[in-house]
C-alpha cells in the first residue's frame, strides 16, 4: 500500500510523489468554486430592509421578503458540495490493465478522501469564521442598540433637561421681576420709614431740648425754692433766736425787775433799818444825855454808838447800794425791755421774712414742679419719639434688608436665568449631539444587524456545507476502505497462487539462490525481534527500578555508612559483611542502569532517523536526540561504576577486605562524572522549569478552574446556542418596527447563554492550566532534591578518591550526609511511586472520575469497561492488581483528561471534538499549547502547517498523546 495513505494536508512522507489526477464520473468543482458558490448563497440570503443592506447593495441582489429570509434561515442548505460517487472507466484488456485500473481506482479513492478532507476543513473554517463573525457582529449590534438606546435616553433626558432649563429660566425671570418689584416696594417703604424716622428724630431733639430747658428751669426754681427754704430756715432760726433773746431778755427783765423789787425791798428794808438806825441814833442821842449822865457807862455806850453809827452807815451804804443796784436793775430792766422790744421786732421781722420765704419757696416749688412736669412730658414725648424713631429706623433697616435681599434674589434669579439659558443651549446642543449619536448608533446597529444576519446565514450555510462534506468524506472513506479490502483480497489470492507456485518449484530451487523475499522476511523478523527486545527492556527497567530504588535509597546508604565506620575502626568483619551486602545489591543496580542505557540508545537510534519529521509526534524525536545522548552517557557511566563496584566487592570478599585502591578511585571518579552531568542538567532544567511555570501561570488570568459539566455537553450546548444566535440574528435583521425589541432581547438572551457557556470553557482551560502549573511546581521540588543529591554524590565521590589515595581515613560523617540525602531522595521517589500506584488503582476503581469528556478520534475503539462491584465502581481486586503493575501505563487518567480537553479547545473546527469552540478561546488555547512546548517550532512546522495539523481530525489521537507527553514531562 502506498505511503500516500499516511499523508495529511500538513504532512507528506519524504519522497512521496504528487498524486496523479483522480478519475471520476463527473468533474468535481475545485475548492475555490465551492467557496465562491457558498459565498454567493450567503450574499443571496442576506437581509435587506428599506434600501437594503450594504452586502446586498454591494452584491447587487434584490431585496428578500422577511418570510423568505426566516424560511431560508431555518431550511437546510442546498447540497452544493454533494460528492458524486467515483466510477471507473472499464478498459478491455488483460490482467495488467485490470491491475492498473485497480490501482488507479484505489488512488482515486485516496484522492477523493483527501479532497473531501480539504472540503471539510475549508467548510469548517468558513463556518467557524462565520460563527465568529456572528458573535462579533451580533455583539456589535447589541452594543450599538444599547448605545443607541443610551443615546436616545440621554437625548430624551437632555431634551427634558432643556425644557426644564427653559421653564426654570422663565421662572427665574418671573422671580427676578417679582424680586425687583419687591425690592422697589421695600425701598419706597424704606424711604418713607427713613423720612418718618427723621421727623421723629427732629421731634425727639426738640422735645429733648424743651425737656432740657424745663429741667434747667426746674433746677433753677428748685434752687430758688431751696434758697427760699434756706432763707426761711434762717429767718425761722433768727426768729427763734430773737424769740429766745426776747425770752432771755424777758427773763433777765423779770430777773432785773425781781432784783429791782428785791433791791427796792432791800432798799426799803435798808431804809427801814436806816430809819431804825436813825431812830436808834436819836434814841441814842437821847440816851447820850443819859450817857453823859452816865459817866460810867460812857465808854461802853460810845462804842455802842460807834457800832450803831457803823451799822447805820452800813445800812445806809447798803441802802444806797441797793438803791443804786435797784437803779441799775431798773436800768437793766429798761434796757432788757428795749432788747425785748428789739428782739420782738426782729422776731416779727424774721417771721415776716420766713413767711415771705415760705411764699417764695412754695412759689419756686410750684414753678419747679411745673418745670419738672413739663420736662417729664417733654422727655416722655422725646422717648416716644425715640421709640417711634427706632421703630422707623428698624422698619427702614428691615425694608432695606428686604430690598437688598430682593435685589440679591433678583440678581440670583437673573444669573440663574442666564445660567439656565446657557444650560438650555448647552443641553439643546448635547441633545442634538445625542440624537446624532443615536442616529449613528442606529445606523451602526442596522449595519451590524445586517452583517450578523449575513454571517448567520453564512454560518448556517457553511454548517450545512460542512455536514454535507463530512457525509461525503465518510462515503469516500468507506469507498477507500472498500477498495483497500478489495485490493487486500486480490493480494491474498495472488499470494496464495504465488505460494502454490513456489511450493511446486521448491524442489527445483533447492541449493540455488534463496527465493526472492527472503531478505524482506528476515528484515521483518529482525524488526519484530528488535521491538520485542525493546519492549522487554522497558518492562525489565520498570520492574527492576523498584528494588534498585530500595537498594540505592535504603540499603546502600546504610552499608556505605557501616563500611566507613568499620574501615575507620579496623573492623574487617563488618567490612566483609557490607561487601557481601553490596555485592547482592550491585547486580540490581547494573541491571537497572544497563537497561536504562539500552533504552536510551534505542530511543536515540529510533528518534535520530525521525528527527526531521514534522507533526505532534516529531517533537519527542528531536527531544530524544537532544537529551538521550546525555542520559545514555550518564547511564553508561553508572553501569560502569556498578561493574567497578561489583569487582571491588568481589575482591574484598575473596582476596583483600581492604579493597583495591585503584578500583575505589575509579568508582569515585565515575561517581563524580555522572553526578556532575546530572547536576548540570538539573540546574538547566530548574531554570527552564521556573521560567515555563511563570509563563504558564500567566495564561487565563482571573479564570477559576471549574468543571461542573462534561466538556462535550458544554460544546454541544454552545453549538446549539450558536445556531440559535445565527437564527435570531437573521430574525432581528428581518424584524418589522415594533418587533425589534423582542428580537433584540432574544439575541441578548442567546449571547448571555453563550457567555455562560464560554465561561465554562475557560473554566476547563483554567483546570488544565492549574494542572500544568502544579506539575511544574512538583518538578521544581523534584529537581531541587535531585540537585542536592547529585551534589552530595559528587562530594562522596571526591571523598572516595581521597580515601583510596590515603589522604583521609574515611569516617561516618560523609556517609551520614549521603545517607540523609539518599533517604530524602528515596522518600520523594517513594511518594511518587505511591502516587502512581494510587492513580493506577483509581483508573480501575474510579474509572469514571477522569473519563474522557470529549469525542474521541473517529475509528478509535471505545475503552473496555472494567468489571464492576455491586456499588457500580470497578472491582477492588482488579484495582489492587493494577496498582502494583508498574509496567502498565494509565490509559485514561487526570493527565490524559487535561490533554484531551486542552486539545478539544485548541483544535480546528474540522475536528468534531472542537467543532463549536469559539475562535478567541481557540486562540488562547493554542497560545497555551505553545507554552506547553507543543507549538510549531517544536513540531518543525510553519504556523500554517501547525494550524492545519490541529484542524486534521485524523491527527487527534497523535495530538492528544503529544499534549499528554508534554504534561508528563512537566
């Protein structure tokens, strides 16, 4: 069979010649003609309302009735891409001609399949492009409608605001007139109040002046009254003094009169006594005669006479004095009488003055009272005038304030009127602009509706074309398979005839050259044998890795530590025991490393010849060419080291327990060599992995990983929604006035539904992203641990070389460090092994957990369901068996599920699994593929070839395996 059967539109085997033109019953239209016919149908089905759409005007088509448009949208497309069965032209002739005809028919069938694949791919791409156009145009139509509605709302609002501003302006102008009038009235009232206040102030001042004058008169008359009162009091005081003087003078007069009377009495008494004395003197004189007669008594009588004479004289003097005093007393009495008269006169005069002062006082008091009353009246009048003036002033101030307020309000009203006029003009301009914007958006909406309708019709037509082409492709494939079966049957009959002929001629050919085809048979046998060896080596490697891991991570570190300590202490028994233990371990190590070397070399040989191929599987070959030499070198060095260790341990057991220094040094050098190579590789991988992990995290930012439904269900719903959206877009374009709102709501509802489905798709992509990022993080930890182990192993090799040279005596320190590192690496490897075993277990026990959620490639057999327990899950015993089968790979696990879903969203529209993926999500998924190292550079393809391979349904399995390997290599 020709290699042409393995060709794809993006991949042709090396050396394949161009296919000859196929023979068929009727000439098939080329792809360009098919696309032109499809385009004409899309143009003819475009919707025109009024003057027609831009597409119809450009194409010169006539306007279609709305019912015809809707009917066209819901009717199946014409079968323009129907494939006429290929019929060969019979040619007479012998078997040679029949064989050539059969080959020609088979090639025609192959060419027919290729042509139909191209037709399906072209139709699917056109349909996907139309879907994207529908989505974009319908979104633009909805957005334009929303913008038009928003502009209309703004215009209506602005028009309302314009009317309100005009009304407000008129109201402000009326208010300005009212306030101006009120201000004028208030100013008039203010002027009146100020005039009245002035008059009242003049009155107040007059009254205050009169009151002041009256108070002055009151004070003057009060002072006069006080002076009159003082004079009256002085006169009364003088009258009292004069009365007192008169009374005193009367008392003195009376005393003088009494003294006069007394003195007169005394004088009378003295006169009487004088007269008595004189009588006595006369008696004495008369007695003188008798005295003389009495001589004896003369002296005594003389003395008595002297005494009498002195007494008379005394009484005479006393009388004279009394008379004199009486005269004086009389004089004093007369004088006192005069004083009394003077005092009485003065008293009378003072009384008269007092009475006059009383009259003056009373008159002054009356005048003062009258002046005070007048002043009080004037002051009261002034106070009243002041109060009235204050009221008038306050009223004037109030009216002034009211006038000022009214003027300010008038100014504000005028300013508000001006502002409202400006606002009205501005709103009017804005409303006009909004109306213009509304008309522009309405035109955009109409054009977008027409584009969406044209794209929707084109989408429906292209979907019908794709369906027709797919049906034709299936028929072509069936015809090809029938031709292949017929050719196989003929080949089988020819082989049987050749076998019979060969058996008949076998004796004649004995001893001669070996029959033709023997070399080919040997080559096929050799190929099968090589494949069997490779398969066996891979299985042996998988099985032996388990004990090899235990030996390297558990047994070897322990025995190494024990040997170092025993060597240091000179314990030959323990050294011998560790040598025996390692001699048991080393064959396991050498088997693992040798099979690893063989596998690496086999993979390198197989990949080297395929390194120039292209396609999803080719990346692995080029990767093997780049990585397997180093891996094979590392495994070869490790194998050599294992052989050296076996030799060293054998010699320790049989000949020298101390070992051979050269072997120890060689082992240390080999250890350093392969550990350094591995450490260098780990460093590069760490750097690349960190960068790739950062790049992977940048994809689908903000999207939450979520799988609520099977991806197939989401895509099927999305396909139905896309068809519905196309139909609704057509109905929207054909909607009559009044029906547009409902049609627009239907389009918006479908877009909302599609948005939700698109969100589900991105949730599935985000799940793949999170899986890849998690794998990258695990790889970083693994590589970091490996790097630490390789550095420790390099150090251990250096110590071994130094110990072999005698520079160090060994010791337990290096062994403990190496053992700890080995245990860490062993723990990581054990965890990885347990995780893989758990995955194998779950692949049987919970086989539905990571079951495929997308359609598989056509012709792929359905996976065999495991035997089930009563609970509906896989049998536990079978799951446990699968868990320990380290040679078994997981056919359908989490990695395969993520690979299938990533491919389903990155593949082209010709692939059934990716048929309904939106173009923008497909672009994002393809960008993610490039970050996964599954891009055109890795597949040795151009961008167009890479996209063509993604759009080839027959490469689905190859792509899914390539993506799964890319995820596995993380």
